């Protein structure tokens, strides 16, 4: 008998899922959990019935090419859930896939609780999702303080639980000999190229060239590259060169703690950098066709696209997306932060204050427990 089924389909969801599972098992050691999981969740005492990596895809066009594969996994996961009949299903983020999964489960007669952990970006696009989610879900757990207001006209219980990264950053043990271990002696320029093969291919070359230019302008800078997973290590090494200083995923936060400046692919990592108060240039290479679809078809037009700037409602980190992500723009934005980082660091402190200090994973575990055991 399975108590919970957890579906995580990307690295950030895997990290949030792992922390949630730890809290749930601390409260209920005998809890039986099955999951679609990434490496962090797979390291915990759960039953892994599928790999997160099999669901990963990026870009609107790439999604079209991957549709047959994704559809196969979708129906396989749905049928597994219907067979296991868990008390509750917890879908973490990944709304394009997970919202369809939740709707399909209800249509097929699933009577357990449906919980969506991490609200979709209905404030950016897809506002039509709000009433659909209200009809399908039993609980929505939000990690951004402004999201609850978008559901106030519905009967869906929405809880702002704080952001899980607050605790993750605060509780991460510091490696005292980090600099010595990786022979880091100067001001660290940290590169965060992404977690997926395609992201790294599109973002990393410009990061490397910008880093070379910045180091030629300031010899005190020393480049360190964050490798998000063991699976991406060979790719990063081959692109960066054998002399590159590559930091493994278990020391990502140590790298952030010691960084003077960062160049980072847009995503969860930018918020982690803000919580470490690291001045960061945020960027994302977007294929022209994906940019066209985003702007003209899906009507995504926001004042800010970086989550740090969205939370602050102003520019904390410079953003370079699509055609603005060029070598010259990247170097210029980085130089500006190197010359004056005070305003950026102050902005990071504002973001931390907005998010608060709630133990998000603990609160999420409490809400989920109360729902399935009431």
C-alpha cells in the first residue's frame, strides 16, 4: 500500500521533493512513498518507479519533437498511479506536464488527494489555468508571497509556505577548506551554465568567452564553473578545457558563498545566488522560433523575467534574454557589477526580507499530513 506518490520532473523539483520527503519521513517514519524522482530523491528511502531525466525537455519547439516520448511516459505514470491508488499525489512544479496529469487522474476516477507543490506562473501567463486548477486540486502550496491573491475568487485552499531555498541555504554546512581544496586564491568569477545538455550548449560558450575577457581586464579574477550533476560533468569539462576549475554539485553553495560575481543561466540558481548575496548577470539563450512563440503566440511580456527581479518588482540582477544575450552585453553588464555591487547586494537583502524565514519544507509536510490524515 502506497501512501504518497510524488512526481518531480526537473532538478529544482527533485531538490524540493527531497527536502519535503525528509520532513515527511521525520513525522511519519513508516510512510510509503513512490515517486518519479531525480538523484536527490532517489538517495532517500522511497520506491522510485521512474526517472526525472526521462521527462526533461527545453524550448517550445523541442517539446514538439519530444511529444511522442513524453506522451508515452505520461500515460505510463498515470496508469502506475491509478494502479497504486495512493492516498495523495504530490506534483512538484513542471505545470505543462503536471497540471495535465492531475486533470487526467481525476477524469479516470482517481479519488485520492491531489496536491500541487509550487504554484505555476499564472501571474506571467496561463491565467486560464486558475479555474481549472480550482476544479481539480485539493491543495496548492505556494512559495512566492504574491501568488495566493490570484486564487482568492476560487475555493481552492492555497497556502504560502515560504520558500524552501531559505532553509536550504541557511542549513547547508560550510566546507572550511573549500578554497584550498580547489586552489582558489583570487576573486571568484562563478559560471552557472545550466542543468540540461541543450542549455549548456547554448549558454556556456558565451559565458566562457566573457570570463576570458573579464579576467584579462582584471587579473585578480579566477574562474570557477558549477557542475550541476555528475551526468553533465564530462560535457562541461570538454567545453571548458582540462585546466578549468569545476565545482561538483555538493559544493555549489560553497562556491556561491565565496563568489565575487556570477554569470548564471536563468532559473532557480539565480534565487540561490541572491540568497547568498552574489551580484549576478542573468541570461538565457533563446532560439528565434521559441522567442517568436513566447512573444506572439503565448503573449509572454513581463517587465522582468528573472525570478529575483519579479519578487523585488525591480531590477536587482541584469537580465539578458534572447537577442540581448550577446558577448558584449554580457561583459558590459558584468563590468558594471564589478565596479559597483552595493545596490545589487542591497537588493538581494530586500528579496530575502520579502520571502521571510518560514521553514517551507516543514510547513509543506505539516499541511500534506493534515490533509491525508484528517
